[in-house]
């Protein structure tokens, strides 16, 4: 009797290769960005800068703002001017978590095409136009923990499947550095000629000052957590940004990097991987506990040991034939 065809036939098979795990590979997720509207040169929004603080895991990306669509020029000038005049920017500081939520952090400078430099994310500025033309997206690399999933990037070349381990997945959110800069400017520096129509009215306040907070030895877990958070913010504030050039995905250089670091260059001479787990152990690890219908009280490891013992007892023995 012919067996019926499988409902899950094998369509294709591939040889799997693992690439160099020492290379850093980060996956950036833009949570509020449609997948068909990427930040690239083709859509007119190629990122201008990529920054990272390796020790504390902070990541920032500067992307151009389309000032021709749904853009309030009056507020763009106001926020851009605030970024240029804020004390944090003048002193080389950073805004938000990257600056420890205070002034005095460190940063770099991003160049905006056209009308001079505009400060974003703690970057020094110039004397050009103050129209806000750049938006900063920021996130943080989550420190790995036991039990976290291991993500891989897959690339095909013919019948070979190359897997590259991902260093981290970073979710990027818009950073409100322009509002921080507006609050950072002394009241007198915001202009005393009156408020324009549409601008939010802000009460007069004294100039913000940096405050050093000291925590004594904590006696409970809550105090220890607060002290740990303040210590982390201090590290974020003190660490310097590492800046990197952004290469557009459609350039020849980008494809060269893809071929070099996402494909193993000598797959024929790679060592073979030996499985460290047999089929039974794999099923016990991946599945729910197996139950012996004859002895429901025995599950998992106990059932496995009983099955192994029963197999040893039923094996035939050689020699000493039975006497008649």
C-alpha cells in the first residue's frame, strides 16, 4: 500500500555557515517609521550622523527634517535658536539621558547642509541660521541577560546560508532635545520683545543650575537602586561620544561591507559543528514533559531513566546457553 504524500514536503536544503562573531552588528528599529519609508538617500532623509557610547550603551542618530511638508517655520526658528544659544551646547554638553539629565556632558558636532550648523544631541554649534533642520533619534543597548534570545542575520549565496550573530537590537525614539534646550536658556536669553502668536507662554524662572547629588550608604533596596541609577547617569554624562560615518545602503561601499562581513569568504575550510545533544535530550528540552501512559507519575527525566533501564534489561546476552 502506497503511503500518502507528505503535507509538509522539503522544498530546498541549504548548507549553514556561521560568520565571525567578533564583529559588532546592530539592528536599529524605528518604531514610528513605516517600513516603506526608510531613512535613506532615496527618500531624501539619509542620516547625517551616528553616535554611540560603548560603555553605557547609548545610541543616537541624526536624521534631516523635511522642512517643506508639515513644518512650522516659526517654531523651527525658535527651537533652532534655542539649541544654538543653550548653555549646554555652548559648553559642549549633551541633553537628555546622554548628559545625565543635566548640563556638562560631552558631544560632537553635526554639519547641516545649507545654512550653517545646528546643535542637536549635545553637539557644538556655529553662527549659521538657527532653523531646526535635524532630528535626533536615540535609544540604548540593553545589556544581555541569561535566557535572552540570540538573533541572527541571514544572507543567502546560492545554496549556502550564512548566519551572522546580532550584537544588539536598539529601538530608537525621537529625542526632545529642542525642548531641553529651550528650558536650558536663561529667561533673559529668550528674548524680551514679547511672545509671538502660537508660542507657548512660559512663566519667568531663574537660570537652571547644575546640582550635585550625594547619596549616603543606603540601608534598603530602594535607596540602593536610586544610588545605582545616579551612578549610571554620571557614567553616561562623563563618557564621550564615538562618532561614525553613515553609509547609505544603496552605495557600492555598503554592498562591499555586506559581502565582506555577512558572508564567510572561505566556507570550504570551515570546521564542522558537532552536536552536543542527542535527539532524546533535544525533545526533552524543547517539549513539554513527556508522560508515560502506563505510569503517569513518571515524567521527564524519571521516565527517560526508566525507559533506558528497561532497554538494558531486554538486551539479549551472549554465551552460557540454557541447559536442557
